[in-house]
C-alpha cells in the first residue's frame, strides 16, 4: 500500500466491484435494484477518494487509479 491508498479506500472499491459483478445475468426490477446498489457504492468510493486526495494534497486521479489497482490486484500481491 502507498500513500495514495488506504485500507478503507481499497475495501470500498472492492465492495463497489462486487456490487457491479452482481449485475451479471440479472434483468428487470432485480437488475435495477442491484444497479442502484452498485451506483451508491461507486459514489461512496468516489467521495472517499476525493476526500482523501484533497486532505492529503494528492492528485485525485492518481489516488483513484491506485485504489482501483490495489483493490483489483490485491490477490496478486497477498503472498508478497
């Protein structure tokens, strides 16, 4: 983990990614409900990334990119 990310940001991103993955194969009202869950989770991630970047004086884009990379590739480095 770098100064760009925190465990909380990574966990929020993993939650949003899981919500998005849950959309696969759904249709109708079930899809709309799950999509709303994903949208809310994604908004939480974006707000947290913005807050972290602003408070730490970091580039918001770089923080977001680092969080996504850490969340989506953490299993690659878990044993390192």
